[in-house]
C-alpha cells in the first residue's frame, strides 16, 4: 500500500512543524530530521490535513488528501479584527422572509461552506436534508403544532413555560409561528449511535461530543448565509418535535437509525437592519 504521506527531501527544511501541529501525534522525525509516519499512523490519522496545510515549503503530500484540491491561503482575504467583530455583531436571526425561491446552487454553496466546521476527531459526521416545497414546510409546521397540543395536554406546566398555547393560537388564526413562512428548512442529522472508533476511544465520551459537532456546523451555516445574501434562524420547535414526537421524525424522512440534531430556517430576508443591538456584558472569572 502507498505510504500515508510522502516527503520531498530536496525541498523539506526539516523544521518539524508538521509534527508539532499533528493533533494525534502520528508524525515522527527521522535521524536527519525529516518527517516519517508512526507505526500506527494508518489507523490513528484523522485525515485533517494539518500537516499538509502547515508545511512552508509544500514538501509534504498526503495520500488521502489531494494537494491540487487545496487552495492556497490568501492573506489579502483575511478580515481585520474590526471586520470580524462587525460581521459577528451584525448577524441577525431572520424570522421574516421574502416569497422568493432560493436557487439550489446557492444552498449547495451554503452547505459546502458549513462542512468546514470543526468536528470531534475530524469525524465530519453531519448529514443534511433540505426542504423547499411549500406544502411540505406547512405540513412540518402543522405537525409541530400537533406536538405542542400534545405537550399542553400532558405537560401543561412545561407548555406554559414555553408559551405553546400562544403558538397554537397563532397557527389556528392562520399565522405560521413555527417556520414563519421561510422558503427553506435545512435539517442536520446523523447516526444515533457512535460508529466503530479507533482503539483507545471511549464510545460514551464521543457520544457526548456529537451534539456539539452538529451545533457548530449549523452555526457555520447560519453565519455563511449572511455572505450569500441569505438570512437564517434556528428552527428550535421543529428540532424539539423531531426528537420527542414520532410523527415528526417520520415526516422528516430521516434514514433508519438517524436522528435530528438541529434545524435551520433560511431564505432571503424581508427587511434589513440598521443598528447593531447591544448584548449583556460578559460575566468573566479570570484565572490567569
């Protein structure tokens, strides 16, 4: 079998940077300082590409990551601190949308960007399901309302705390307070149980990190929407119904053994915002 990675010894400057950044420590240095894979590199390497990306001379090639598909870093595109702060502060949760279809290629680009979100052990386990037919979206809102009615009957105190009666009444008056007329719903889903892991991994620990992987991916999706002229908002009611109400799980049509880990409304914003609202001051305990 071809080696996991190769080194161009004529250009490698033997600085050991690739070894320093490897998150799973599968790079060793030979007697002359050039990188070599550890004995267990095949099994332990998570294919994150750090070694390939960090090499200052481009001397390292990874068997499973095509270098030609990895665009170079462009410092000119790196936002300044003020730009980063502005971008994050101007993000708004969009709950009013234009009645304008979102092109499939734009949604493809949005999800392609979200796939670069970090994930535990570089598992990249997030799967996506995109709904864009009005009748299906209305059906999902209706099923969510049915779930709310069930909660009102069975867990009235819980329902009151979540203002479910208000949502149900709005629905019955002809106002969709669930998906709010969004033309697109994007569902992040994946396996309920952790698949086979490399030796030394504790499945229970990896299961605990799974929801975070999906939340981070959806956050990337929401932020990326802004740059594409779209708006987005977490569809929390749909997410909760999907994991508590069997009819919703069935309606989402997820693969056998999968569950919903989050959902996001998306579309073109109906309105634009003019100010950057404040948030509460951070509560910080310094232990420097």
